[in-house]
């Protein structure tokens, strides 16, 4: 059963001071991935995508600190949120990143 859904879009052109923003919103595991990105464009897309995922997750689940939400990729590149029963999709197009999150309710009593 679906517990919540959320969607968000991020205008990558509005992301300033990338390193400061990354430190502020990224989980420690995400931040190490951010640092491995080879150029500013890749870093901007990574931060924008993660920002959109976190916004979408909060819309689906309710309040949670951005730094507590950890969006990683599995061995095939599929994004997921660590320790959360949900589905995640991230897309990038020109100056935008969009994310969609569906949270499942795994409680059989509900």
C-alpha cells in the first residue's frame, strides 16, 4: 500500500556556492560521492538531483532533516533512499533536475 508520494523540480541555475550547499544538505555518504565528481557540471547535477529527492521525500513522508535522508545508487545505478521502504526516480534535463518518491507502507496491520 502507498503511504505517500512526492515530487520536486530543481532549477540547477539557482544553485550557488555548491560546496557550502553540499555540506549543508548532503548526508556524509552522499558528500563523499559529491567530492568524487570530476567537474562543476557533474557536481551541480548531483546536488540538484539530491536536493529534489530530499524535497520529494519530505513531501511524501513528512518532516525529516535533509542530512538524515541519504540517496545512493545501487550497483546498476538505480537511486534509492537508504533504510526507507520507497521508490525513487531522478531525471536531469538541461538546467533542471526532477525527482519522484513513492513511499510504501510495509505494516501489514494498516
